[in-house]
C-alpha cells in the first residue's frame, strides 16, 4: 500500500523540478522564495511551464479537435490570461465567467456558455458577446430567441444533449442518466423544432457526460457513443453539424492507486470522429473541453506548520491552511473512505520520510484534514508543506469565508 501511496507522489516528483539541494522549484524560483514573493502562506502557486507542457501534450493527442479550457477548474485571472494563448476557446458556466473569458482575450465563438440554470440576463450577455450558447432546455431556447430579438443579433445556439445511456461509465455522471444537465435525447427533436420556430438554426450538439475519469478506453468509447448520437440526430433532423463538442472528463491522479490516464485510445477516437465529421461537413469544428486535466497538476497548495502535537496514537501537524481554502483535499465535506492528496516537504524533497502524521487545518471541525496519513520527514514548526495536484477546484471551489480567515493568496510563476 505504501508503494502505491508513493506512486502518486512520485508522479508529482517527476513533474516538478528541484534545485541541487532538493528544494522544489516553481518555474525557476525556489518554492520558499515564491512563497515570500506571494506574501506568505497559505498560498496556491501555479507553474506556467507545467501548464504549457500539459496543454502541448493534449493538443498533440487531440490534433483533430479544438481544445477548450473550462474556466471553473481555475479562474485565477493571470492563469486565464496565460492559458488563453495556449487553447482554442474557453468553456464558461456563468455570466461572471463569461466576463473573465472576455478579459482574458477570448471573443465570440471561442467562448461557449453551458449550465443548467442560465438567468435570462446571462443569456443576453452571451448573445451580446456572440458566444456559443449551449441551450439545456426549451425555456433556454426561448430565452436565446428573446435575447437575439432584443439585441438584433443572431444567437449562436448549440443543443446540449443528454444521451439515454453511455457505455460503462459509473463515476460522477452528468449524462446518460436522469439529470438537470442538457436536453434529454427524446426531447431533442422538439428543441430543434422550437429553435427553428424562432428562426434559430442550431449549430450542432454538445455532450458532457462526466468528470475525473482515469480510463482512456472508457473516454474513447463514450466519445464514440456521443458522436453516434450527434450523427443520428443530425440526419434525423437535417441539422448541419458545424459544431460538435464531445465533452472532456479526463481525470488526474489524486489518491492511492490512481494512475495517469492513458490517452492513446482517445487519440484514435478523436482522429476517427474528426475524419468522419469533416467528411460530412468539411468546415465543422470538433471540440473537447477540459478543466482539471490542464491545470490540476500545475498547482501546489502551500501551508506552514503552526504546531506539532500528539494525541492518542496519532501525530498532528496543525497548519495555517485548511479545508476552507482547499475543500477538495479535505474530501469535499466527507468521503465514504478518507483519501488524501499527495503531500510533502517542498524544501526537503530528497529527504526520506520518517513517520506518519495527520496534516490538519485550523478550523473548529474534525473534518478539517488536509492529509490524513502523510509520510514525511520529521517536521519543525514553521516548515512548509506542499499539497500537490492542487491546481484545479481549489481557491474558488472552497468556502473561504468560513471562520473569517484571510482569503488565500495565489501566484502564477
Ligand atoms: C460542462 C462542463 N464542462 C467541463 C467541466 C470540467 O470538468 P473537469 O475539470 O473535470 O475537466 C465540467 C465540470 O463540472 C462541466 O460541468
């Protein structure tokens, strides 16, 4: 089991460089200097080289498709400004994210707006920005038509479709089951007809079936399923496929036993689907949207040890961070099985672990655990600890105002 624990950490060690003394580097800056530059701990540090290497690898794999970044994974504006230059588009989920996308330099149909609960004002925002509007209900179709009439503009409508079932996916599902996301396949023909009644011709289809999948074969199979649905819908309803978004769902290793997803099957499925799509419609756009896969491994959450203590059989390191800043690492308010993100002493990456310690935050709840059973070198108060794989769903996906602590710092290097 220990070997497996260190497997995830060793994947992180391979990705992050260290200097001659075994101190972690963020970009080419020693982690301690990077923390000082940011103003101290707790802080999220993001490494732009790791982001661009990851994006480059994904683009090679998905060479027949456009790559969109889902802002929700990490909307830190300097990171958005950087990644905007590396990807084809942004996927946004609110009016606020739409503004962030525009501020980062994306325009028009390189922005796609999805989400089950779009306020009519947000639909107006999207139509004004000439963004792609992924409609998820009949009411959203009508809102798109109303916004288009108000602004005397076309609404760039794409139908988000929820297929009846999807092969073999049992993780966090957002399609292929009853859900608030998208329009059920059985209702898609009516939604297309409603668009046309309003003078809107749908540009194509969007699928988003789930997230954090570590099985490349499964991802490829689901992409093929979605493509068949798009093709059948297009033939049955004479929709010219100008845009097909197959979702994303690529996961990253966080826990014991997690392995990097093998994307070779996805390379094949995307190449095949891209060829078929363009043989039907030469100028068509095939899109994959990813959040955590592009930025998750490029982020560290750095905390300082405030106190060290023993209670019963357990050793504790109490830190200046906590679940209010990194809800995901603490298990998102509860896991059936408590599992931990990889954690180590970033100033002593080459030192061997000496013991097991529970790394906790400073909130008044026993679930404020950042790492339940970290194997670390002996610690002193003041020591820096790094939680790896923290570049996605960190600062903005955590209840930061709980207990009135300062907001967490963030820095992109
Ligand atoms: C529509 C949509 N796109 C993209 C994502 C990003 O998922 P991930 O960060 O796992 O790639 C999500 C996540 O919930 C989503 O709902």
